[in-house]
């Protein structure tokens, strides 16, 4: 039976999305307990920034290798292992008694998290035809935003109820259960239903071409434009909400932890709307680049507004800024629509991994840079407000890089012949 015509493909979709939802939540959930970790483990803001960055550093470093491995050996096993590693890392984080244990836990979590996006894209490409895939990639982007949303008020309430250790422990157990679920859904059940016949027919070809493809990607201006485009739109947002957004609301506006997490939730609601709405607009306009350029300009203006108001814009404006920046993050799914438009499907794993590397490289850099700026101004001037003000220079610079990247993207139209080739590649 053909995978792409089987009703079972929706079971696969639901299982993979559930796993992505929980894994995405653990990217930013530690930001809810930044002050508690600093107090319990007696660490500085710089250490917290490094702790946040190390997960994204591991994630970033593994994107291209993961794309190569997934293209060559298939995505199923890597996603199963990734869910288990993320769960194990989260459990160890909850049990940590020393900052080195926390670092090890976030390394495990980052390793597991590195498996999700590239393998998810390839799994969906195997189980769904091209037309369905374009719609579902937007839903996948929404699912990631829902995961971030889960790590705001809901998870904050869970922390208040159980304490941060028990809350993270339970999240880790759920992720381990998801790994078991994926084993049955992706490996065992399809064999029983004889749904393995439509596996990729290009593996042998890709084994021979891996080094050639890598060389071509690294020398391709379009690939680098996508890299820098994703760098500007993803990392500033993800890096900030995963580390300093909740402390920012508490330190600058005197919010409670719950109020600050509600503020972040506004941004995540924007992200939920950004993925499908920008996809729909791009489809109606029959262009991806033009609306994406508008998104990047808007994000740049939003981050610049924090500098205009010396890091302390009016509360109503602050809510609007987080919504707009979150909306822009949701629109980052357009990067992968451009990947599909610009490159053949046999290269999609590698190019998607390369573009995703750009997005999370900035997520690696921002928390650590921001933390060092805060430490400097607290130690020299004793002013946390000035620290946040100068810290916002970093996302402004990142946004400028992203805008330059999207401007240099060359949008290409796919002709009927190219589409036919891509459909055969599925």
C-alpha cells in the first residue's frame, strides 16, 4: 500500500506533531526559572546565558550532520532517539545538584532537539504528496509555536503547583513516552500494514553525492541568503524568550513571574498566527520573497523600538511589540518554502539543516551576549535597566543581518517539469 494514499499517514502526522510540541516546549521552558536557578545554584547572569546558549549551540552544530544522516539512512530512527534524549536530558535537569549537571542535561536536550525539524520535514515528505506537504509545513510551524506557548502560562502554573524540579521531571517522562509511541507508529505498525514500499528511492544516489552536495550548498549564494535570512528572524526571538524575557518583565516592569509569562504568551500567539497567515498571503500573491521582506523590516523596526524607548516602552506598546516579533518568528516557516522552491527534493534535508543552522546560531549567541551585557552594567553601574537597554542592540544587529539575507534571496518559479521531478522524488 502506498504511504501517501493511506489513512494511516494522519496517525503519523499526529504522533510527530505531539512529539514536536513537547520538544519545542523544552527549548524555552528553562527561561521561566532563570532567577530560581541563579539563586539555587549561586550562578551569575553570564552563566545562565551560557547555559541557555549551550543547548542551541549543540542544536545548531548538529543541523547539517543531521540533514546528511537523515537523507542517507532515513528519518524515523533519528527522531525516536531524539525524543528519548530530550526526555532524558529534561529528567537529568530536574535532578541536577550542580551547575555542571545542568550543562550536561542541556547538552543532551540540545542533541535530541537537533533531530526534530529536519527529520520531521523528511517524514512528512515521505507520507504526504507535494500539495499536502506545503499546507502541513505551516501547521508544523504552528505546532512549534504552540510548544513555546505551552512553556509560558501553562508550564509556569505547573511549576508553581509542583515546584520546578517536579515540573521538569514530569515533562521528561512524557517525552520518553513519546519516543516509545514513535517507535510503534513509525517503525512497527507500518511493517504490519506493509507501508514500507514507498521509502525513498534516492538513498544510494545520495550516498555517492554527499560530499558533492555539501560543496555545492556551501558555495551557493542562495543557500547563504537563506542562512542569514533565518539567522535574523529566528534567533533573536527564540534566544530572548528562552533566557531573558521573563526576567526582563520582572526586573524592568515589576511583573510577577506569571504576569511576565503572560507577556511572552502574547508573542507566541503572534507566532501561531504568523505561520499560516504569511503562508496564505504568499500563496495569494504567488510570491514568497515580497511578504518575507516586509516581515523582516517590521521585525527590525520592532526591536529598534526598544532602543528608542531606552529599553522601557509603554506597557501597551510592549505587548504589541512582542506580538509583532512573535508574528515574524511564525513567518520563518517561509524560509523552508523557499528551500523547497529553490532546491530539488533530494537536497532538502541538507539545505533545510543549513538554513536552520543560521536561525539557531543566533539563538546560541544572543543569550550569552545579553547576559554579559547585563553583568557588565550591574557590576559597574548597578543599573539593570541600562543593561537591558544596551542588550537590545544585539537583536537589532541580528535583524539587520536577516534583512540583508532576505533581500539577496533570488525567488525562482518552479515549472511543471520541475514539479513532476519533485513528485517522483517523494
